[in-house]
DNA sequence: GCGTAGTGTGAGCAATAGCTCGCGTTTGCG
DNA sequence: CGCAAACGCGAGCTATTGCTCACACTACGC
């Protein structure tokens, strides 16, 4: 599997080919979703798109390029979905702790709930080129920074290290929603999970640090 | 890739063959660790073990059987490592909240820290046959049950639904340690992460549920 | 010593993957 | 029109993989 360029080989100029490219991307999503990465062959993708294998390689130089395009699309959607939330957190009427957390968790669940199987293939099963890895790390850092700023502005928050707390929040929400959506637990409704997650994060962030805690009230 | 039996084809009787089997398993671990699942070919595994490809297939009927053996071994190690902890939680001198959580998180981190790359291949990248899936779910449930019992016995704990809380704890610890070990964050030492995780869980479990909370005591 | 079960070997088979390339068709445009 | 560029096609090439099988060697009970 020699490293091949991941950039498109030919840019679609006419409307016809733009449709082909779009059909290929959607077909790839469906095929990866159903068959996983390894069994999601380029021939199958082309067939699903109703296009010949030759056409596929006109626009995507390799199988991994298709995967990367899919990730790119997903990341773009994620950024778009989270942008208003970021604005809200940073805005003048910054929300309270629970409301902000609730919105964050809800947004993340919504983001993952769309196509969980595809998401699993994209972010777990498939090999991740270093460039992509850096990109995603950057996004996580950006999110953590935004949340850290919000935490610092939030009067209810009492954790000692907002940066660390923010990263932990991002990490936790990411992990929980991820596994929650990919491997849904049957014995409690999803709403109960999200509520518990919010409660956990809120309790942590509002808790007085152990070191300077007074003798337990009551 | 026809579904092939995952049971061993031939049982090793003599010491010589037992060494071969062991060498193959360790070689498989190293190869999967370095090359991932797809590029971890059976020929490479055999070569790494210093054994012919034929010998490999004498004892492992398929590539997936090797993977399963590896998972089995990892699970067994995990059970062994967690058994004393379970005894402690259930015992007469049951530990306090923070101590128990601290031990739990530490044990999980230790469990994952051993061979993170291999762990990733085993539990993320590779296909998981349903039988294995059920096995792992069972383990998680078992762990959650043990923790739920402990939580119910713990006077500090005030959450309304100990079962749900226990599952959330398992899920969170699993997720956090997992990602923490596989993608270590550079800007804070691991100890800070585990401490923060423990603090988060403790705060959540000891927090008075929102519904019946008194006006915040100063 | 001898036979049998256990063990080890590696060339090579069948299947399948990603991908190429020569050629036919359609589109845009003067 | 006519023509060049864009587009689409799919048989099939090359490489690789999981795995088989016919055979040779080793250990051990008798």
C-alpha cells in the first residue's frame, strides 16, 4: 500500500461530473457504513454510485483519499454545528453551568447520532494519516480553549485548573457520546445518560477543591 | 473471507509445540502492534515467530483466531488484575469513595498502559465477532454490578440511581483511560489526569441530586 | 529398532484487492 | 457543424493475502 497522493486527480468542471463526485462520496459513506473499511472496496463504492471504477479514480486518486474526503466533510459539519454554541458560550449573555453543559452534550450527541457506524469506521477502524491526526487534535484543543474561557467566566465554577478541566470535559463528552451512540446501552434511555453526564460534569466543575474544603456541611 | 472456525485446529501436546504456540502469540502481538490489523499478515507473524507459515495454521485455523486468542489473553489478565479490587470493594472493610475510585482508575490505567498500540488494534481497529462482543459486554455489566453494590453500601454516595451511576463510572473510566493511554496528552502529566478523573467521579457521586437540593450552603 | 502420532516445512494456489489505460461518448463553444 | 476537452467506461494487470497440502523430521511407547 504505497503512499499515494491524497489530493484529487482531476477537478470536476461540468455539472455532470460534479454529480458523479457527489454520488461517489455518498456511496462511499454508505459502503463504509455497511461493510467497514477493509470490505469497503473501491469497486463496491463505484458500483453503489452507479459509476464505473475508472470514473472513481478520475476524481479520487486512492481509496484513502475517499476516506479523507469523508472525514473532511464530517469535520466541516461538526464545525458548523458547534459554531453557534461557541458563540453562545463566549457571548455577553454567557449561559450558566448546567445550561451550557446541557447544550454541549446535546450538540455532541446530535453530531454523532447521525451515522454512528460510519463514524466508527472513520475514526476508529480506518488508518489515520498523521496530517488528519494533527487536524483533529487542533480541533479538540480549540474546543478546549473555548470551554476553558467560558469556565473562567462562569461564577459557579470552582475548579483549580480550568484548562485541565476543559480538556477533561471535552474528553469525557467526546468519549461518552461516542460510545453511547456506537454501542447504545439498552437498559436506560439515552436521555438518562445525557442527564447523568451533565450532572457529573456540573458536580465536578462546581465542587470545591478537596484541599481547601471546609468540614462537610450538615 | 469465509467464516472459519475460531477454535484451535490441533492441541499442542509436547513442550516443543507449546513453545511454538507461545512464540506465535507473542509474535502476533508484536506484529499487530507495529503494523496494525490489516498489515499484520499471517506470513509476517510466522516469520517474526521464527516458524513456518504451515506451523502457524497447525494451531490457529485463521488469522482471526490469533486475534481472538490475543483478546482472550488480555481479558484474562484484566480479570486477574481487577479481582482483588472487586474483593476489596465488596469486603467488610469497604473503602471510602475517593479511595475506591482512585484504586479503580489506577487499576484501569495500569491495565491499558501495558501495550496501548496493541490494545487499540484489538479493541478498535479489528473486526469484533459477536461472540466476543457479548463476552465484553458481560464483563462490563459484571463490573458495573460490583460497583453499584459498593455505591449502595457507601454512605457518602447520594446519587438517585446507583445502577446508572455505576455504568456511567465504568464507561467514563474506560473511555478516559483508553484515550488517555492511546493518545497521551502532552500538556499535563498523566497523574493530573487521573486525579481530575477521580475528582470528577467523586464530586458526581457525592453530590446531592439537583431535585432535592437545599439553597446552596454558602 | 520400529511404528505412530506429533511437529515442522514452504512452494504455491485461489481469491481478491487497488488501480491503469486505451478507447468510446458527451459537452461546451467558435 | 466541428473539434478539443471533459467525462465515462470496464476488461484486466499487478500485487498481495489468507491459507493448503504433500512431504520430511522428531519424540516416545513398545
